[in-house]
C-alpha cells in the first residue's frame, strides 16, 4: 500500500503557510480557513525538524493542542523556526509554546475557560488585529501565561485572560489564546487574513484555476512522454475529477475502468458512461460484471463478509481488465490513479500519530503490489469542496459534482441480509423514488447523503382488498459537515407521506416504509 508523502510538491508552485499541529481538534480548520482566502497552507506534525523541511514557508502557525507545555512529555516545536525569519502565529497551545520557549511563563490557571469570551483589542495598530474590534472569541484552555514573554507586549485581553493577544515588539511573532479558526470567533477569519496576507505577504493565488495548470504539469512530469496509466472510476466526484485531469494531462494514455458491479443505483452505469465517455472524452472501459458479483454474493448475509466478497471481486475484475490494456509503446501500464483527498493526508500527519489504515480508494490498494504500479494522486492536496469547485471548472456535469457519497459495495450493503438480483431491484427502485422526490423538492444539495435500505422483514398490509405480506423499506437522510457526526434530516411531513405512498404503490415487494431518525453516533450512516 502507498505510504503518504508528508510534504507536497505543490509547495514549489504556491507560497505556503505551514501549520504545525500539536493535536488540536481544530488544526485542520486553520488550513481550511486559509485556503478559503486563497492562501495555500499545509499541515505537518509539530515534531517536524526544520532542517528536513522540503520547502521554506512564508509563515508558520502553531496550532492548539491537548497537552500542557510545562509537562515532561509535552510536545515542543523545533526552536529553529525562530531562525527562519518568517512570521509566526501561536494559537492557544501554540502561544503558550512561544511563551514557554521564551521564559517559561506558563502555568495552570485557576479557572478553565471554554466557550465564548469578549475580547478587548488594546493596541489597534497591531497588524494582527488591524480592522477588528472588540468582539466574541472562542476560548478552550486551562493553562495561562503568567507574565509576558521577554520582548513581547500585550495587544488584547479578556476579563479572564490578561494575555489574550501578544506580539513581539520588533519581530513578526504573535500569540493568541483564543481560536480564530472556529466560526464562533466572529472576526477570526479577518485575523487569519491579517496574518497571512498583511504580515506574511501571501499572494492569495491559491485558486482552482491556478491549480489546474500545476496539477496537469505535475501529472505530465510524473508520467513522462510515453508511459500509460489506469484508474478506477465510480461515478463519484473524486474519481471523475481525477480522471478528467489525467485526460487533460496525458489524453488517451489514461485508461479509466468502470466496473459495473450490478449494485449501482438506477441508470447509474449508463449515466457514468455517458458523462465520462461521450461527455468528457475520457478513454473509458466499462465492464459489466454484475453476474460475477451477484454470483459471489450468493448465500452471504454477514455485512463484513459481503464487503470482503465485493472488495475481492472488484480487485479480481479490475486486474483482469487492466491486464488486457496494452500500452502503445509495448511496455506495461506503470501508473495507478487514486483519488486520495487532503483529509486522508491530514489524518496521516496529524500529531496524534499516524493512523494505521489510510482509506484505499475503490479497494485498488492491493493492485499496486500485484501489478507493480506506482500511485498517482492528483487531488491529494485538496479538500472536498475544492474538488467540487475544480469539477465545475472542468465541466464535469453538476449531477456528478454534487452526487451524494455512495459506498464502494453499493446496494450490496443497502440490501440487508442476502443480496439477490430481486432484492437489489427492490432497493434500487425504492431508492430511485426517494432520490427523485428529493431532487424535485429542491432538497438534494441540503442533504449530505440519502438512500433507501431494504430490510428483509415481512409485514402485513392490505392493497386493493388483497392481503399483502411484504418487506420494509427504511429511508435514511442525513446532514453533516464531515461525516464524523451526523444528524437526520427533518423533512416536511407531506414529503415523507408522498414518498411512502409512491414506494408502496410503485415498488413491488414493499408493504411498509419507515424513516430512520437515529443520529451518528451512535448509529452509522449506512446500515451495514
Ligand atoms: N492544553 C492547553 C490549555 O489547557 C492548550 C489548549 C488548547 O490549545 N486548546 O491551555
């Protein structure tokens, strides 16, 4: 499996603010906020040695963190960040770290401060606070500065925190006790902009328009003039955008493979083919493998086992098809496209220690070893919203760009119990009614993910004076920002009424419809 490179090549093309992570749950938000103002930022663990850093950042932000700087095992930054002569901003733990390295002036406060506080800007000439005024900020700390670090002055305070903002008297080094990266800090974005744009002189050139050129060039440089590449497409936004970039960079030397596993949603296989092949001109191989998948799923009811069977069948089919593709120069396929996004990279660099399993896109991880392929990950610096924006710029149809996430095993895990062609058909038809109605009601983009599940439980009903004894459809629709936690979506009652009535009337084999009102946690988004 691929090991994720810690710094990215993009730092050669875009001036970069480096966020050093001390393990705060908000660290990635610092990166996001900077990207939103078109400043490129990347995160690395706080333990990063400056001597091995592959680029020179234009500024450094030290994040918050759960530790206390005065503890024996507290993490500390490489002090040579102060020799780089670039602006530095410490946030919460980050500020305490600056103070600790300076004169050890940090200790446990008497009062823990968590939540909103009112800030008083004492020095309006301070470039960090320029254009901001007294407003609400978000606090999350227990430790405090006991006195000013040497060479610093106070620029902001709150009733409980005398050193809520500090700045060095002659160098561009700043510290704030509150969190500007969370939206509860009313002027947080302004503050980060002051730091990035005014203090670090970031050029604000991080746009998807600019990214396209860099990404295309990078693919060309990697693949070279004759080598060829393959990649799996699923009809989801990530693989579609990644494939589109490959097409732009190396034309028909990129081969997209779409495995129709017979577990797709209604008309999906045709739509994907139409959009990628005819629409975008991507060199696409479609494999109709529904029979093989459903054959292998026969008699399998355990959810984990189903996922494994589907995953293995996928690799098998993909490999078979990939082996039939013969590059024009007579060699072997050398590259495998993978739609890794920045959250996966962040997960691997965040200070809590690298996570063990990095999600492998479409289960193609095993192929790298089997087929001796090198990975190519053109989206690895991007957040999902950046990928969507990129997709729009690359003329990917709106339907694909905004498509709700769909699990790799598809309807295979939305048909509970055994997956037979008949059961898949029921789930597919019910799902289609639900999604069609959601789109008609203009709710599709408000909902993060919606689908129908088929429960193999029978219940009694009456239709046209005839007794029915059929199965149950459970509808699920959730709202979430990051899929870590999720809430069920509140539909108007008449919407649910309409969907239930349509499903029972139009989908053979269903006598009852329920709506899932469980949040995540404790429930997961999918049922299996
Ligand atoms: N652990 C430190 C404190 O309690 C820093 C907290 C933070 O960075 N959010 O003050």
